[in-house]
C-alpha cells in the first residue's frame, strides 16, 4: 500500500494544527484580586503619563492594564505561576 502525497500532506497538516492549537492556547493565569490591581495600576500610570506627571515611562501602564483585562500574563505562563483559583482555570 502506497501513501499518496495528498494523504501525507493531510496527515502533516492535521498534526501541525493539533500542535499549534494546543501550544498557543492561553489559559487564564491572573486571578480576581491580581486582575483588579493590574487594571487599577495600569489606569493610574496611564493617567499620570497623560497629564505629564511622570513622563513617558507612565505609558508602561498599558502592560498591566492589558494583562489585567485579558487575564493572562506571559511571565506567569513561562514560570508556571497562576493566581487563579482552581475552579476558575480554563
């Protein structure tokens, strides 16, 4: 029995898609209180930057604001940390 190029390509694509979907899924790792603190800190820093109180560095507040809104933090994922309760992990 010979495997055709089309069958080989389909098998390869299926394996790639399975790996890609599994590896790129973002599981929430930022819990409730952590999220609220990140959002508050981000808004304060952005507000201070917008009023030129702290200068350009205040725009770094976009990072905690974004991670708080999304509920996922890349450094937490790399380190295997999570502040989510066990029942809220998805």
